[in-house]
């Protein structure tokens, strides 16, 4: 059974810092790895999807990498802003379901 | 052109009451998923539809949970005889097909008293 772990569980940084969120998964037989953002009381917003044949994806200040052999993915956020404050979730896609980590709660202080 | 929508956004039920949660996927999306998210945790898979066929219901926690998608579009998640442990946010997602990006609705927050 796939298990997904995210470290750290919570992170507080000053505005402007570059930061890395970590995601590890136990079963390398995933098709995709998807990163989401969740604001309090809201649904999930898809940030990046990395297909199993890819190693990274970039969107604006966000860059996500995938290393299937080691069972790891990282989300890099450059020049963090207070508006980036949210919970970030990674999820491994087995084709018919996403298995989520517990999330990293990020607070970016002005 | 709208995203995934869910209704109601909030539902308060007395223990033992039946509830029905609705999901309207993105038009044309073949795959539809239901997830349950407890407070402070990541979502957990409940069930998956491909068109009107329910291909996986392994995540449904008990036989009190039932989902349907009779015409391959709108889906309803029904919970019978609700219990306090059913309190959670129920998220619906749709995608163009398996192995594609999933798009989530805003969720229905269910509180069972």
C-alpha cells in the first residue's frame, strides 16, 4: 500500500526566502506526482503535475522535481511571499486514486 | 467552463440522519473521484468512477457509504445513519481520464452532532 510522507509538517519563514518542501513515497510504481495548495476552508488547487517519465516541472516561482528511484519529490518555492501561506499537499497517482501526504503548513511572514 | 462544483458547501446532520452530497464535475471529464479529508490531515480516497461505472470503491469506510453516477456526469455520495466519525470535508475531483491531472471542487464540510 502506498504511503506518502511530507516533511516538515509546518514551516514559518520570513518573506523573500527560498524554501523546499519534501515529499517521500513508498511505492515507486506511480504514474504521476501532483502538488496541490489548500487554503483554509477551501478545496485543493493543483500547482504542478510531474509525469513518471519526467524529472521536474516549473510554473512561475514554483519548481517540482521527481526521483522515482529514491521515492522522493521536492517543491521549491523561490522568493516566498505572504500570499504563499497555505497548506501544500503532494499526492502519488496510481491511475485510479491519489494517495496524499499529510501536508506542510507554510506561513510566510511579511 | 466552470470548475468542479459541490453542494451543499456545509451540512450539519444529527446522528442517525441520512445525507446526500452532490458533485458536478467539469463538463466532459470521464473520471470522477471522491475523497474524505479529516481535520488537519490529507485527503483519503473513497471511490472512483469511469463514466457511470464505479470501478473502485475500496476506500468507502463502511456499507453506510454509497456513491452513484447514473448518467456519467453528476455524482452523489450518500451516507446513511450518519455517525460522529463521519464528520469531515468530502472532496470531489474530476479528470479527463485516468493518469490525468485531477481538479478538485471546494468540498462539502459535514458535521454530525
